C-alpha cells in the first residue's frame, strides 16, 4: 500500500488484500502493465534520462546530461510503478535501472545528476528551481514501494541513505530551507512508517513548518507559486502551482496524522473544502492557469483554458486518500472517484502510449498528431502525445494505476469499508468478499461474502454524493431493500458465506448547472452520468460541424444512448451564426442582422436543425482522431437576445 | 510624424501641423511631459539600464550588466519619446543619454550591451531570444524621431550606422535569419523614408519575406509564438505573441506600401479583419494568454484572464494608423480610437507614475500596492505599478502620447480628414482650422475654419462605428443639418474664414451584448458610452460589496450619472448567493437550497437589493485604491435556473 498511517479513522488495505478482477480499472491496469510501463522505459532511454545516471558513473557529466533539472524524478516515478507492478518483467527492469543509479550515489548519500559536479551548479544552490529534494521524494517513494511490494532491495537502501543525507543536511543546525517543489514531505513520512525511524518524520514536520516563511526567493509568479507565502496551518485555500500545493497538503496531512497535530489536519481540511467549493473543475481537475500551472482566483475556471494537469489529478487523489483515512468522511472518496474517472483515466490513450498533460474541458480547434518519435511541449497537449519535454504525467499515471487496488477499500475495528466500485476480490481479517459490478456503465454493485468470521461486523458502502436528488437502494442479505442517502450505507450482521449485499446506484444521465459565480460557463449545462462527466465531440456530429455549433435543450432530459453514450436534444447552429461579423460586440438595441460586406448581399437566415446530440464519456474523448470537444454546452435559450449576427 | 509613407490613400500630418490644445488628450500629454518621461528616466537610471551603456564604455561588462537581454530597447523607446517631445528639457536628457550610448557602438556599427563581449553570448548567436535586431528597431525609430522632430543629431547617426550594419550582416549573402521579436521591419522602412536610402527598405522586405519559413527554433510555445510558422502573406489571422504579431503586421504594411505589393497589403487587411472579428476584447485589447502573451484561439476572450498588454494596444494603434493611411477606410480609425481610450489611456495612473502592464476586464480580488521603489512582476499588474522587471509598457505609452497629435488627422489631394476628435488646431496647406469639443465626455464637435485657400476642398469627418443604430448629425456652414451614417461624412465647398461645421455624436450610454461565441461572457452585458467602455468598480458600491455581487437589469436603459459616469439598474446579491457551497455544480432537477453544514441550520434566504449601480470609464479604474472591477456584468435574469446556492 502507498500510505500506511499508524493512526487515523481507517486503515488501508494492501495489494495482497485487494485484487481488481475485471471491468473499467482492470482494463486500464492491463494496458498500464503491458504497454505504458514499457513505453515510459523506452522513452526514458531514448531521451537519455536513464542515461544521465550512466553518464554520471562514467564521468561524462555535465557534458552528456539530458533533460530538465528534475529528469531524475521521472526515472524514480517509473521505478515506483515497476515496484508496485510486482510482475517479474517489471522487477527485472527495476533492478537494471537501479544498477545504473547505485554507483551515482555519493559517499554522504547525495544523489542527483544535475548538480554538484564541476561545471554544474553547486548542491542546494538553487532550492527554488533545482528540485533536488523533490527528486529524493520520488526516489524514497519508489524505495518504500519496493520494500512493501517486493521486500527491501538495493533501491530501498539507496533511498534510505538519501533520506539520512537529507536529515543530516536540512535537519536542526543544517540548511534552513525547503525545496521549491514539495514532495519530500510525504515521502519522508512514508519512509518513517515503513522503517519505524522517527527522524524521517521529524524532518518532514520541519519541512512543513518551514514552508511559508519566505525562505525561497520571490519569483515572478510570487511566493504563493511554491506555497512559501504563508505557513501551511494559516492558509485557508490551496493556491499557486497546483501540483506543488496538493503534494504539500498531502505531506501536511501525513505529518498531522503521525504527530497527532489536529490543528494542522483541520487546516488542510479547511483548505480542501474551500478549494473544492471554488477552484475545482467539474471533472475534479485543478489548476486553471497555463502560465504558472496554478490555481486561479476563486471561480476562475475557464473550460477552454483549463490546465487541469494530469499530475494535479494524481496529487488530488493522493490528498483525498489521506484525508479519507484520517477522517473516514466519504466526501474525500467522492472527489477521488470523480478525479480518477475524469482526470486520471482521461490522460492515457486507449493504447496507453500517449497522454494528456493538460485536461481541457473545451477544445475549439482540431489538434494535430505530434510527429512520431518526438516529444511535445507540455501545454500544447490538447491531443495526447507520447512524451513531453517535461514528462511528469505519464509516469505519475503509471504509478497510480499500478497501486490502484490499494485506493479502493479500508478496514477499521468495526469492519470493512468499500469506497470505490469495480470488480474486485477482498480478503482481509478472516473476511473474503467479491464485488461484482459493471460500474460506472451500470449502477448495480453486488457484494458477495464467501468467508466471514463468526462475529458480527459492519460492511460500509459509500453512496456517492452524485446520487443527491435521486434514490439509491441497498438490499441486505435477507432481501430487505431500503433507500440510502448520499454518504455511507452500513450493513451490520454476522455475515455468512453466500450472503449478498446489493447497492443500486441510479446512473441515469442528468443535466448539471454551474454556480453563477463560475462566470466562464454561465448559460451552459453539462451532463453527468453516474461519476462520469460527458462531452460533445465533433466526430459524433454530422460532417462539417464543430462542437461550438451545439445548443442543448434543457427542457428535455438526457437519455442513455448506445455503448455508454448519452443523447441530449438540441440544435446545431448553422449559417450566419457561424459567419464572421466585423465586430463581435453589438448594442442591445441595435440591428440584429450582421452588417453585410456590401449593400446587395442578402442576409443569410439563421437556421438551426433540431437534432439529438451524442455525448461520450469525457475520459474517452480524442481517441478517434483530431476533434473538437466541449463539456459545458450552451442552451438553446440564449441568455441575452441578439443572435451572433 | 512617426509614419511618412511615399504612397497610399492619405498623407499624415506632422507635429508642426497639428496641435492638441486642451481636453482629454492634452491632460494626458501634459502628465506625460511633466511626470512620465522623468519617471521613466529615473527608473532606468535606478535599475541600471542606462548604466549598462556606461559600464560597456568602461569595460565593466558583463559583470555590471543589469536587466533582461532587451533592456537597451527601453532606453531607446524613452529616447524616441524625448525626441517627439521637443521641449528643451527632453532635448537635454536625450543628448545626455545619447552621449552614454555613442561610445558603445563598435566600428562596424554593432551596438548591444548584452552580447559580443568575452563572457557574453556571441553576436546573433540567439536570434530567437536575443532581441538584438529588436533593439536596433527601437533605436532606429528614435533616430528617425530625432531627425524629424529636432533635426538629425548624434542619435540619428548612431541609428543609421546600426542600420548599415544590419544590411551588411543580414542582407543577401549574410545571415539568413530574422529576429525572434519583430520590430526592425517597420523601423527600417521608416529610415528609408526619412533618408531616401532604399537599401533599408530592401532589408525590411527581406525580413518580412524570410519570416514564417522556420529559420527560428521551435520553442515550447510553437513557432507561431514569433510568427515563424507560416509566411506573412499566407497567414489568415494574427496569432502568437500579440506584440510581436502586431509589430510584424505593421512592418508588412510599410513594406507593402513602399513596394506597391498589394497582395501583401491585402493579406494584412484580411488578418486584421479576422483578428478584430474573433480575437479582440471590447476595449480593443488583444492577447488573451498570460502564458505566452499571445492571442488565444478564436473567441477565447476570458475577461478575467485577459492579458491585453498595454504594448499590444500601442502596436495595434500603430497598425491601424498604417492601414488607415494606406486605404483611407475609417474602420481602422475606429479601432484606433477604441484602443487609445480603453487600453493606451488605461495604462498610466492619473499621476503618470504607475502603469498597467496587463489590462484585465475583470478583477476579482483587491490588489496590493507594490512596495515603493520596487519593480513588479509584469503579469501581476492588476494594480498599476511604477516599474516592471520587463518594463516595455511605460516607455511605449510615453512615446505614443508624445507623438499623438500626428495620429489624428490627414490630408489628401481633396482636402483634410479628421479621424479623431479632441481640441486641436490644424494648419496645413493654406488651411487653418480649430476643432473644439469636450469629446469623449460630450459628443458635439465643432470645426471652425480660420483660414482657407480660395478653391473648393473637402473636409472629411469620421462618423464612429459605435454610432451604429443611433443618429449622428452634421451641420454644414450654411446651417444645413443632416443625419450621417457611420463611416465618413464629407463637406465639400469653398470654405471661408468663420465657417463652422458641427458634428453631433450621440454619446448616450448603451448596453453592449457579446457574440454568443465569446463563451466566457455569455449572459452578461457591458456598457459603452461613446467610445468609452465602462466598468463597475467596488469603490462605487455600498461598503462590503465586491463587483461580483452585481446583477444588471437589461430592461432598464443605462443613463448618464455625474462626472462622466453611467448609472444602470440592477441588484446586489447578498446572503447565501455569496456563501460557499460544498460543490459548485448541481443537478438541474436537484434541490435548489444549498446543503447546510448541519441539519438544523436554517437556510438563509437569498436577498437582492434593487439599486442603481454606477459605472466609471474603464480607463479611469484603480485610481482610488485597491478595488475589484468588471466590465461584463451578469444580468438579473439568470440564464440557467438554479441559484448560486
């Protein structure tokens, strides 16, 4: 398991206790195993990021260094994925790469291919942008994964020596600094949990406490960019670079849980609440600025400029999981579910060999497929690309999918809690149960008990928040059927083998309307079906139409279409609504016909065909060639009268 | 005059022919002369950008170099402003700074403080980002200004030597490259016009032709960033970095006009049309990306993330002026007017000592005043700041205001054309006339003829496009009054001293509605009064309200308020509309009351006070302390039913 707190409301289950057997996530994980891991490994050889370690060992640095200053971290993220993966091929690859890394570690534990050699910057001379501690963080997480999934090996030993070096260098009396990119905090806590060594926890707590006191330089984006603008426990909302903010929050939860610091935990919960209420996309995506990959101001959530980085989705799931374990509150699993289905699952292509870096909610222009074998600029990733100049996302998806079974269910002293639904077998504490479902396509979840201890215990099932306003049903083993409200449904009894519990979740498609304060989507609606956000994609429209021609009729309920699609009623605007007008702003009392180029040109009447419009799950878009796409669809009743003309 | 074409439909007038006597622009120019020029000079000494030249002369480079690689260019822009300014103080300062620059020019004409010395990058080793030709461009424009306004002096000679060096280095057989930042093109054409030396024109034409052929590296933002993605004459719309795109387009017009290249001119006109129709803010502002300071895709015009750089406004006015001279079409003066009043005039504070870099149309958070004496990050300029780390905007405003009289009127073989309205005296070709008006506060423009040749000629007056849907009136010297349509109104006669022509423009405030394709402002309206865009600013709301509480009633016409303000009817939303909800997206058929924190908490009813809301001219906002502001105001009829709660 990736997170193993010693305290908290719930206890996680490990990969040996939860097995995903089939369904949505099984398919994703199969592709991850058979395609994505090898794809990332190949690319990292091709672009020389693994080669950096060989070059270091052979004294060819800095001349032969490739990639950005944080390239080491992507190698470590791949190793973490390989460690969780547990198959022999992944293990062999892990060992090979580890063999390349080991000789680069210096006698005092320092390990980085970008700093410290003649011709390179000095160690820790650029805490703002050097990412040295960030790289250790991913290395340590990989080491912990190895220890837990495969038993402590060479990688774990390297990680521990690096962590010792960090404590010696940045501990009391050492450098009074923090890394520009948080990540080491959560890694050090996990290493403390895995090893029992409390120094690592102390160092993590020190890093969390030091952050926000202005030890880093004031960059062009402001110190909020790396959360050095105010102490963690004083902040009221997440801000700055989204991945940095979320990793830091996850680390702060880890520290709070292990040290019993309830004030710190409460501070992060408050920040999470405010961020979800005001700075999160319908998909669960976070971060609306391309410029600094950052959260915008409250309610600045433009769909067409959504950054919603894949890694921010991964980081949000990490934070949600930690908050769920600490508090037991289902709202954290709700956001994790939304983010897993609509951000994390949206990033990789169907073949697992290309990825979204940014996850826009509105694509106005058909993209172009990157030339084979080239890496892509990160922010232009409006078509999935095989690799990026900064390529944090593919390996982040890979490590998340590799350990996904450990994010689905928990135990406590009373029983077992199911937080996410997919076909899976769980075996823990004398209980064996099988979850069978076609979720999220269908809403029926059946839990079969095949083994149970003799005493009474409680099976808890999350009833997703998205069922609000409809009715979900729970059927107990004795056939009793009752409506269950969003939150947690519980069945407590002395279960027997053969007992079956059924949860029926109403995955009928529904219109979703935004808070009017999200200015950028005023006058539009989206469709959600179960946990899945849907979108219009141009490949499903009549030839020649792009998604911006769609207007939807809010008075007609969306209905299920074939193969997991949804069909809504609406219009496709054609003719002069699509024509240029000389100036796109017109007096309200002015002429409604567009000025024509010449006095004799007849005004083309506006025509709109009434039609059904197919919406596909957002995570599946852009798998059928270049297309335009949008999640938030304008309604047929224009909010302001003059037509486009 | 800044632009003196040898061909084209209209001929510009010079600073000795047009004098602004009082009114809106006279006040702005007075502040420019008495405050802004000195402010820029002081700051450029403080941050060491003038000192770079002294350091170069004294052999202290690169050690003592300050500022970014293009810092020289801001010194040149200040010199251009000082040259146009023509007062003795400005002249003395110009000479002093020129004395510092002169010794830095190398024997072959090369001049740059950032390249070419031991420890610096080699000359022209980084055409993408080095800005060497860009710096020459501004130097040459300053030299031309000196020649025209004060007579050729030392600066003009330096510029000419630099231009000779450019021709020798980048001409046929030389480096087959272009500069990452266009600017040299228009400067070289102007130098050709000022000196009669056709080599400079040929070099400019060569640079325009070379652009778009991929000679520059493919950067993270793509080659469109510096318009190296396709040849100028093949492009259909402006794209990439807005200032770069607009400077290049201006240079292409200059080349097209001087070489009689009608195809090239037509290509730029097409690009301008498409850009104005699809990629321009109501203010005339251009550029909706913070990340790469670039144009967005069509209709991507988020008000809260508007970049709308001040320099892009200046560049747009430069392009409009050139297109107006070439074609005589009033639409180019229309956009110039809009941009001058709502972008260029918005940048400087009332005291002329702080500036907007970006000109957002929606500010949601009160800004903080930068600490005295510090420069500011450019994109955080949501409050005006005295100086920026990249400080192109203050000097760009200064040079534009210094030469503004030359952008107002023209002549041709038939008479005189008035394109912009302010109190001004014009004396040219035997005609003396006086324009008197309180425009843009009032709409009455009176043109008095005090001297006229004996023959008949035509006085042309632009009737702004913003009068569309209302009626403007023209009164001829004989008292005849007639309605005039948007475009050009002409009076042809043998004018006599004492003749008076009156234009009445209906500057009543009007609601403006956006094209529905501008998704980010669906369901909102703005107010324009004459050429002025208005906005709500929190300092005009009852205490405790921010602008996002405003909802306007579109059924009530906006009316004039005191002192140039406009008053609209609307509501200020309070209570639970302003409260956080746990999640800002809700099923359309779901409960309309927000979930409360606990079951016993009563739902706070939504209340909205009906009230008049004062809107101030956009250019004047943020002169009364930190505030929130928005141009596009949601209407009281919510476009989609569920309330914010």
